[in-house]
C-alpha cells in the first residue's frame, strides 16, 4: 500500500541526548507534517536535486522520550518511500543517523519502567458457570457505568475495547491476568490517548480516524467527540489501559470464575 499515492503517518517515542539538539528528517516524498515533542520544523528546505525533501527541527530533550510524528506523501515513483532521520548536538557537529534503539513504541509509558514485571497470582479458575458470568457482566457494567471500558463480546458490548469473541483461545489464566492487571499488556490498537485541544480542553480515550481529516475520541463513559485535525494541539499516548483496575477484587473469586467461563464459552 505504501507504494500507492497517499500519506504515510509514523508515530514513535524518540530518546535523544539531553540538551539542545537539531533533528533532520529526509524523505523521498513531501513531508506534510512533522512534530517532535512540542516543536515544529524550524526550516523546510527546497527539495534536493535528487528530489529528496528535508525538514529540520530544533529540540531540547531532557530525561524522558519525546513523542515524534511524521507524515510523508507516498506514491511519487511507485516505490516505497525513503525516510532518514539524523541528529546533531551543535552546529559544528556532523549529523549522525539516529540509532534504532533510540526509537520506542508510542504506547510505552513515559515514566521509567519498573525493574520487575507485574506479578499476578492466578487462583483456581475451574467450576465457573457461563450463564452466571454473562448475567454478572451486564449487571456489573450497569452498576459501574463503565460500559465502554469493558471489551465487547459478540458485538453486544462497547466498541472501545477489543472483540472478545475469540479471547477464549488465550486460555483461562491469560484472561485472568488481563482482568487483574489490565495495564501489564495492552494491544496497540486499543492504547488510549490524551488529546489536547487548542481551546484548552483535554480529552482522554481511544482515537479513531473519521475519513481524511476528522478524528473521533471515545472515552470510557461512552461519550464520543469528533474533532477536526486543526482543532487539535497535541495527541499523546498513555501507558494505562482503558479497562478499570480492581475488577477482579470487585467480582470475588466465584464471580471471576463465572465471568471467565462465559468468555471462554464465547469462542
């Protein structure tokens, strides 16, 4: 698809040495947008003789990675686009290629990761009754109001979370871990974002495109807000799951067994 005419958007976290740094992006197609942290390009140079487009961004990185996004036009010559990223610490230093290890997936939390993974003790999950699990699900979601915070099953639930019709293939233990520690492992397509709007409002939820320009932000309370891209100041990914913490404790051992029995029966 990236050989066809269109726009390729790349999003990542970028770790650079602390202090004033200049980042240079080169691409075979026109660069229609580039953002590094809160900074936009300071220069947008004319295409080189070989047709390469180039932008330069001045950044002031500190101790945390900067959110980096880039939009490049594709399909110029029927080949995949070429993109190069390099940086220099000062004007006298030559630009050097940004090493692969400086890029991080954008849904990684900005805070330093814990030195050890989240420990989850899995109880005995045998003996659950699927019918009771389905009834519990409806009752609990109505009581908490977190309709869209829970994934949907057979399209009967909300649409923010993943479709759990086939989640039973993961097994009971993995389902329990997802309920007990929802932020330990988040599917990239369901990572929530914090959206800062130019009028001062801040939204949090799952972001989806609505055509070429608008985006839709759906929060865990089922409220949906549609925005034009020129209304948005910044979008930052979150490392916290949209699924509420504490579901396992609120259910109790019997409720957890029933819910997991229902989910595994839905496969």
